[in-house]
C-alpha cells in the first residue's frame, strides 16, 4: 500500500486497466479546517474510479460550553465514484450521461483529488455540540468566567427570575 503526502493520486494507469482493477493507498494532507489522514481503495469501474475510504481528521473547533478553541478528532468513511473529464485513450473530453456538476471528477491530467470529498464528509461528521472535554464545566452565566480555568465569586444558587416559575413547577410537592 503506497503512502501519499497529499490527497492527490495519478490514476492514468488505472484508467487504462480493465473494469475491476484495484489499487489502495494511504494519504494525509492539509485541509482548510485542519488535517486529514486515511486509507483509500480504488476500483476501476465502467465509467471511472470508485473510491472507498476511511478518514480521520483533526479539526480546529470551538467548545459549545466554554467557547475555548480545541482540536477535535473526527472519523468518517465514504464511497464515491470519480469520473474522468478527458478520455485516457483519445485525449478528448468525455461525454457522460450524468448531469453536469453531479459527482466528483478526475482532472484533465488524470489526477484524482480527494481533498474536497474528504472535506465534505468530515464537515458532516463533526458533532453539532462539540466539547473540548467530556467534563467541560462551561462558563459562569453571570460573569463569564471559564469554570475549567478558575472558580468565580458568583453565587451558584441565584436563579434568574425568568426561571423561577419553571423551578417551582419541577419542585417536589413538599418543596413548593
């Protein structure tokens, strides 16, 4: 299995082989949001190259509780078919039955670039409410102190008047 520093691979030789030919490689590379590394299997199809990949990305993120910056590891897998824009034998543009803009392409130099597909699948895999750590204490609602870094002098018993009615409804009958 070949190791690639970038997320690009020349598939010119694979495109000359019969349907069913396979390749595999490891890759790593930068993304706008962080870095990614993974393994990909390539399968020659009738129209292009099917890529099956497992990717681990380290993404710069912001904690939803304490608003601190942190790096989050995101794992994802995908299977996408890439279609050539130039015929490998004739050098002429490929006429395909698929719609324009549908799917990923192999460029005119027969380079398959995983950067965009990895970016899209990674963004979809990021948790909506990411935390810098599982036991993140968050921010003080009164003074804004990061409770992971220090305690503040604010009373934790004070309840905003808007929440008092809800607290009364949740209280046990003897506590009302």
